[in-house]
């Protein structure tokens, strides 16, 4: 009986860690300025390769109503990159951000009644 309780307790702890880990990856980070009604995608794992991140524009957090620009060293290619928020399509913006020195990116679906134009969600 005690063994069953231990196994159940371990399974619960593992489940909590997994759920928290997924939540950590998908929850917005950075300055934590989010756009109401926008749908934020996950941050890809290759963030670990994008170091020394700094803002070349105002730190807008994850605000998709503003176009931002960052600079970071990409260890995977051995060079600096200066990505700017860009439209993936007319409803989705690829948003760049810095978090604790790491460059992060995520695709964000614009809120209702907005479209992506010049790297920002604007009114239709």
C-alpha cells in the first residue's frame, strides 16, 4: 500500500513539473506587456543559442501593436543578428524580445479586427 502511495505521489509530481514546464515555455515573458485579444504561440527552444540580446528600439515586451527590433549573437551561426518584428501573414506577426540576455521570438495571431502591417497589428 505504501509503495502505491509513493508511486502515485511521484506520478503527480512529474505531471506538475511537465505542466509547469510547458506553461513556462508558452507563457509570455520579457517586460510582460501583452496585447489583449492576441494569441501568443510558444517560444522555440533555440533561444539558448541567441545570447547578449539588447533592444535597438523601445522594449515593448510582447506588445504586437508596436514594431520592435533587437540584436543578439546567434551561437548557431557564429554572428550577430538584428531581427525586426515582421508579418508572417496578414493576421500573424513574428515578435522578437529579450529576456535575461537571451533573444526570444514567437508568432502571435493579431487580435480581432486587426491585421499585420509593417511588423505590427493595426486596425483593419
